[in-house]
């Protein structure tokens, strides 16, 4: 695959190409075409070298970040300095290489002065264009950062609103389940349910104002949620949680409640509509420095689920999944991560849905 030439080098080649073309005017003064072209190439090479050297100096000194008066004084100084160096070097190299071997001393002096008179204004124009371009790029970057900051704030507020909308519904169902167990005199089961429920509520409250938590905390939340739902639906489904023992979950940061919405969808929209019991698996694996979180169910699949669920259920599911994907993308942008989300519709050889698999991949950060 061919590597594209950067905008900077395109400007260098075009700018000094135009400047070097002025050497061809010498053809009308009796110079041979070959000699004039040699002058032009010489001019371009020397010009590109010194303008690039000047750019390295401006970047090393971080002039684009300086106040305007410091930028102006430094630019004037560098313009005169490198314009003069261009004239001296161009004249000296021209004599060494023989570009001006047939010229008299007066002619060489004249060429040196002309090089400076052309070089200094050209370097001045080069600096103006360079700093204007850098300023535009900096403003564009700042605008993008502000835009992304506002966007992440909006998404976080939306996430909090969605959690606030989900929690009362979940709490109401859980309390009803506990009430039902008490009425049936299943005291031991009701105590277990209430204990697990209180742990989950405490975990949700602790993480409510956090944008990121450890993968360990996220997995603990998911385990408690799975335990509660398994008790509430009794024999409707069973679950399994498997974590690679070589993974340090506490060292991996993820957006809060990034896995739970997919487990909720697997249970409510995949397993519950089945006529028979089902299974939900939550696995955390490591593959070549990548952490994979897999939520696997053997439910009815997304197509059938979309046809069965009510309008409110569909809206809630779509909103939750889309919001989770957006949060992952923004987290990648702000934290320089490479997390990815993939949803696979599982089907058998006859094309019949056999469930859904969600894969969240997180690049492991090296300490």
C-alpha cells in the first residue's frame, strides 16, 4: 500500500518548486536549458533543507504555543537567520558543485544578494502560512475536544437517567418476589434473596457516580444480578460465570455497568420467552493481550425477540444497547483504548436461531 505524502511535504515541494522555477528566467539571459534546470534543482534542495530545519526549530521551541509578541519576534529572527543562511549556503554550495563555476566574482556576489533578497521574504511567507495552518489545526483540535467532552457528559447523564429508570422497575419486581416468598413461608429462601438484593443495591449505589470501575467490581455486580434473577425466575434458567485465573480483574478499568445491560437482555428477551429453561454464560478470557468478555445465551434470538416484546420493551432494549455502544466508543476516544463490541446471532445448520453471543474486547494495558 502506497504511503500518502503529508500536506507539509506537498507544500514544501510546491512552494520551493515555484520559487526554483524563477531560475529558468535565466534562459532568456543566455543560459543553457540544462544549466538553468540545474540551478532550479539546486535552489529547491537548499531551500527545502533550510525551511525544514527552520520548522524543526519552531517545533522544538514550541513557538506556536507562545504569546503573540514572543511568536512575532521569534519568527522575525528565524526568518532573517534562515533566509541569510539560505543565501550563504546556496552561494557556497553553488561554487563547490560548479553551478556558478563560470561566473565572475561580481556575478557571484550579485547571486548571493539576490538569494537573500528572495530568500528572506520567501521564508517570511513560509512562516506565515505555517503558523496560520498550525493555528487552524489547534483550534480544530480544541473544538473537537470540547465537542467530545460535551458529548461524553450528555451520554453520562443519559446513562444515569437510564439507570434511574431501570432501577425502580427492578427493585419493584425484586421486592414483590421477596414478598411472595415470605407469604409462601419460604423464609430461608427469602432471607437469601433479601441478602443478595441488598448487596446489589449497595454496589449500584457505590458505583452510581463513577464513570469507570474495575472489571472485578463490574463482574461482582453481574454475578449478584444473575443470582437474583435466577432466584426470581426459579428454574427458568441457570447461569455460569467463568474467569481466567491468570487475569487480574482489579487492574482493568471499564465504564460502569457496561456488561449488565447485555445480561439483562439475554435473560428478559432471550431466555424468558422460551417454552423451556435456558442458560446464560458470562466468560472472561485472555487472547494475545486482549481481554474478551463473552455473554452467551441459548434464547430465542434477536429477530424473534423483536417480534415478541412490547413497544416499551423494544425501546428500552434498543436504548440500553445503543447507549452502551456509544459509551464504549467515547471511552476509547477519551482514554485512548481499543475496546470493541460485537453481537453475533447464533444459528444452527438450518438457519434457526439458537441464541445470541455478545463479545466485548478490551486491550490489556501494559504496566
